[in-house]
């Protein structure tokens, strides 16, 4: 897990890129993380496509979604989604908003998204449906006002995923790796549900299965294993973000520390032999 704020920014950049690489995010969508040292703030990148996010792109915001430092770059217009959820849910440490093709049919039709396989249990027994039209009438469907974000947070309630009418989905997690796990497997669950219905009747998991499978998915080794897998896939494609300069320098310094005694002795022996050779 990250030891410093720089490492946290790096991991958040990796999360953005993983979710882009795995098809949850495209040119749009965003991922945030509650500030590890100040629960009244959160970290969110500047407005940029997720697969391009670097640690330097990540900014700090208050829970009112105001930037802590006056920005010189474009910000996400829908950042109130994150701020209002962090206000309403002290247990939430990470948030993802996306428009994955896997979930969009459910957002368009209003058909329930239910868990249909063991890893899909991460979405919980119920996925609520939020319709901005109910409270705000005709809009451009973007969630840009604090009251809209607060309404979405109320619809989310104590759940882990909320669908947004004709827009997308918002997912929350107790930490960043759980969030990535839930975001990816909720989309895969949606794919399997849609494909299964083409073949015939689909039965969801029972309440007991959801509870027991969901508990297994929260064992720390599970999101760690999947994070390593997705990060390796991203790295093989050459998609990992650049390391912060300070972190890279520190690691380089640690790798060029004092040489072992045996290595120093061998070096001294070579120098002595070279000197004797020149004297001859």
C-alpha cells in the first residue's frame, strides 16, 4: 500500500489507467480517492482522459469540490459526484464514475442489474436507479450542481453501485483496490447478465450466496491479486504512468548505496593488479 502522498497519487493514476485499459472508462469518466491524511478532502485528476493520467495531474479538493489550490488547468465538471458522496458516506474512500458499454443498456432500459456469478456479488443484492428527471426536470444529464450530486448520493444510500438514467454508473469502495475490483466485475456481471438473457431465463444469486460470495471478495488477498493482474496487463502494454521524480530518485539512491565488502575487495584487487602491470 502507498507510504507517501506521492505514492498515493501514483496509485490513483494507475487505477485510472487500469480502468481505461479494461474498458470501464473511455475518453470520459473519472476516479477519485479520499485524501489519506485529511478525510475532509479528496484527490481527483484534472480533466483528462483516464488512460493518460499521471501523478502530476492529480489535484486536491474540499468536500465542496472546490480546488484547494487555484487551478491552472481544466477541471472535471462532474466532480460534485465525488464530493457529495464523500460527504454522505464517511466509509467511502474511493469513487468511480463511468459510462461503460456493459452497463449502459441497464441505464437506458431501467432493467435491474443483479449479481449472476460469484465475483458479481461485489455489487450487492440491490443496485439502485437514479433519474435526474425526477428532481431536476430536463437537463443535459451531467451532474454538475451540488444539489444534483447530493441527490445522487441519496439514491446510492448504503449501496455500492448506483445506475444513472441514460448516463452511466457510479461505484464506491472502501479503498482504491476494492473500487477497481468492483468497477471491473460489476461490468463483467452486466455482460454475463445481458448475454445470458439471450440464451434464456437467468436466475440471480440468492441473498445467501450474495452475502457469502461478497465476503470472500473482501478478503485482502483478492483485490491484491486482481490489482497485480490488471497492473501487469497494463505494464505489458507499456501503459504505466511515470513515477514521481522524487520517488524515482530515492529508489535510485537506495540502489547505489555502499557496495558489499566482497565487491569492494575485488575492485581493490583489480586496481592493484593494474598498478603492478603498469610498473612492469
